[in-house]
């Protein structure tokens, strides 16, 4: 008899506890009791899960308009040597800029070479970048996801000049290379925004 009384008191305590939790947190949890809202929330979670597509590709860049497919290398550190070694194996992420999917400005470095230069060590990868037109696409495969950027403009920078920051609030990419191709006179920047 003593145990049944303790069980009854325990059940009463739990009921009062749960009711108090609900009442005190009603503004934060009331959506749980709205059937329509709960169904919409579940559907949106399912749609988000369905929209994520994973690609079985190494980190790389593809620019169909200029027939470019190259590995995207993330340097081990910020030293000039690390970046130079990365550029021998493809295009290089510029340390300190955002990575694809992080938001902000992604800066990708690539060599350019004069016409007739042999296609070795990716020295040629951005040689035709200046021919890219507004609206053309830059595709970045990074961590098994695809990020597609639409080209919006191009800029010419002095050697050592900082890449301008755009306050558009959009994730953007800047492809940066020597200009004119093969000469260390200026820098060509091709800007795109995430589609």
C-alpha cells in the first residue's frame, strides 16, 4: 500500500513537472502542437535532405566555356612555396579566403601562359580566362558537393593589389591570374556569384 501511494505521488509530480515545462516554454514549443506547421516543417526538412546531391569527384574546377578541368588544391599553409607547389598540380585556393560553401569570397589562383605554351604543370590553366563572358559558369566540386557560380564581371589589378570585397551578401568566387597571359605585369580577376 505504501508503494502505490509513492507511485501515485510520483505520477502527480511528473504530470505537474511536464505541465510546468510546457507552460513556461510555450512560446518556444507551441509550434509542436500546431498540426499544419509541424507537417510543413517535416516536409521542408525532407526536401532539404533530398536537394543535397553528393558527387564522387575530387576537388576540382570546371569551366566549360574555355574547356578547363583541373584539380583544386588546398595548400598546406600560407607560404609562397606551398601556393607555388599547389599551382603545379592544378589551381590553388588562396589561403585566408573562404572555402566553397562557407559564404564570403572564394579566391582561386591559376597560372596563365602565352599562346603556344606547352600544357605542362597547369601553367596554362587560366590562359583563356579573359575570354569568359558574363553569364557563363564556373563549377567547383569541393568536398563532394557542386558549387556553380555565374560570371558577373572582370577586373584588372596591379601586382600586389588587394582583391576588392563586394558587399553584395552573396557567396562569390574570384579567379585570379597573371595578365596578360604569361606576363607578371598585372592580375586578371574573374568574378562570379553562387547560383
